[in-house]
C-alpha cells in the first residue's frame, strides 16, 4: 500500500512535468540566474538568534485537514517577523497543504527574514522556482531522495545562491547528510504515517555531526520542549500548527517567545 509520502511524491512528479511543459526549464533557469537579490542566510540567522523560532505559514495538512482556513500571508507573515520569528517557513504545496508559490512571492515582498520554501522538492526545476519567487533556503527530504540526488540538488541550489535544509527522520536517512548541507532538520513527524513524536529529535541528536546547525521540526508546543531541545544541541525550532491553529498566529508566537525568555 502506498504511504502518504508516496502519494505526495507521485503528485509532485506530475506537477513538475506539467510545469516544464508550460514553461521550459531553460527559460525558468535564465530568469533564476538573473535574480539580483542577495539571499538572507538561514544558517547565520539561526546561529545568532536567541530563540531560533522558525514560524510556519500553513493552512492545512493531509492528516488534520484545515488548520487555519482562509489564512492570508499579509495578515500573518509580517506579524511573525514583528513578533520575533528568526525565519519563516512557507508551504508552497497546493493539493495537500493549501499553499502556493504566490504565497512565497507575497511573503518575500513583506518581510526581510529568511524564507524557507517548504515543499517536496525532487527536481532542479523547483529550486529555480524557489529562487525566482524569493526563497532563501529550500527543503530537501531524505525520505523522498537518495544520497546522490541530494548531492545533485545541493550543488544546483548553491549555484543559485540558495541554502539547503536537509530533513531526516530516522538513522537510515543520515547517509543523506553531506558537506554541502547548510542545516540539518529532524522531523518529529513520520511522513509515512504522519504520526508525531518529539522523542525523535532527542534520539537522533547525537548522531548528527556537531558541525551542522540542527533544527527540530513538528510537534513542538511548549517553551519547556524548546529548552530541552536546546540542551540537546538544537539551534532552531520549526513550529507551524501551534501558532496557525490560533485566531491570531503572530500574537501566539509573541506570547510563546515571551514565555520562552522568562
């Protein structure tokens, strides 16, 4: 039986193929290479941050449906930045998460914090899209790729001046970590079942080389968890649902950071 991740990747392959027919890769790459904006460093922002909170804009998920239906970038992302987010993660997958590249493009026009294109990236075409629409860093998911492909996509992303966040979930995926990765993230959510367990981050912490900036993703809901994860060596904490489920996500982020600093 196909997992949720299998279905998403199958959809993504079809989307990329359709996009290439609508606009050839050569034309998109030319535009991406012509972008003059100097990206903001995601890694550097995490290294100097005293909170490391990466606030995510997410309308829905495959496992829970709508989290914040009708959420608008202009009403949330600038508020995230003003409330102290170190960076913002923007879901650009449409079918499963209700996002779009237009969301990323709008976010870029409204904030200067580093922006992560959160998607299931399997092709250079998507990386060129990320550069054109204003991303500073892209997500590569080890569960969806093999080490050689990770290396290939990393080289291309760096060619376009983008940083790379590699996401792992289990020890078998650690062989995807290579010197060209900028940040390693541990996803506490199993992408095959979408079950979340924060213990995953603690179990993998010592297996990730200390030379990499490490972040913990998903299932983080309390300042106490952030403090424990920080003690385990994590510098960043990607949080989406915890804020997006609230009527005013930016206010929820501000209150969280206030509690974290107490």
